């Protein structure tokens, strides 16, 4: 009997976008942005099912050109708003499969806005969350010292306060504790964690992802940087 955990990958790609209109379908180096993430997902050996959750008919047409991508529904309008939490999109997809007698152990969220995932990254993160028996995982990168929270401040009426709440800053760079930020390339959670209405929570694991470009496309400046990266090979 095969006891391998079942993995559902969800690519959330709504039609609207505030920063860059039609961002997910816009051509990046001659290819829709969405396609970079679709192709990364299809290259995974650990993922069992890949679902595109979208309200865009154009995105559905693109997905249909890739064997192995499922688009069994059009995402409801109320789940395709600017302020729709990703967790609600994930729960909607999981409930669809539950109604159709299909269950999974983990869900992997792959955002189209991070097109530069390195080969093998998705599978490495999946194997990591299974091995560590964590409830959730996200890819992370080290925060540069100048942005370390011990060297950043809150400001109130001209007065500044160390972001961490400490009375004094750490003066030497060598004494700064290492901290990480999520880079958005991969999120994974157990189905039980999703039931708690949080994508990240419980026992959380960070997968250090220092390889490849670090870009999450939200603004036109991000887009131009992505174009430059691809142009430079």
C-alpha cells in the first residue's frame, strides 16, 4: 500500500490586480507571467494534483494548453476581490475536492508573482515539511543587516523607537541576531493547519532559499526588474 502523503498544489491567479493591471496574464519576456509558475509546478515529482484557481477565462484557456493542470471551476467573484485572503481561496479549493471524494494531506501554494523558482525547489520544500512533521513551511531568505529589526525604527511625532521595543540599538553588526523574511516562492501547510484558518501556524519551518533572483512582482518597478533579469540571462 502506498503511504506517500498526497500533495495538492494551488496556483491562485485572479484576473484583477491593483499595481499592474492584468498582471498574471501580462507577457514577461514573451510569455504570460502565470506560465512560469505553471511550468515550475509541472516539473515537480512530489505534487499529485495541480489546481489553477482563477476567475479569468483567459487564464483558464492558458491552463488548458498544459496537460496536468486542473481547472474544475471558475473562482466565485466574492473570492476574487482585492482584499480576499489567500486562505479563503485555499479552503474553497480543498472543499471542492472533498465534495468530489478526493483528499490530500498537504497543500502547496505557488503564487504567479514569483516566477524565478529554482529547479527542484518545490520538491525540496515538500520533502522538508514531511520529514520535519511541521504544520506549515515557507521559503525564507536572510534579512540584510541594514534592515535587521534591531536597526530599524518606529516613528511617532518625530521621535524614533527601536522596532523590537529594545531601549538601545545593537551597535555592532556582528552582534545582530540573524533574521529571515518570507520570499513568497513556496508556502506549504497540512490540511489540518488550513482548517485553523491560517496558512502559516502551528509548528512552522523555514526553508532557506538563497539561490536565484529574489523578486515578488507587485509594482511596475518589480516587473521591469524581472524583465532585466531575463534579458541578462
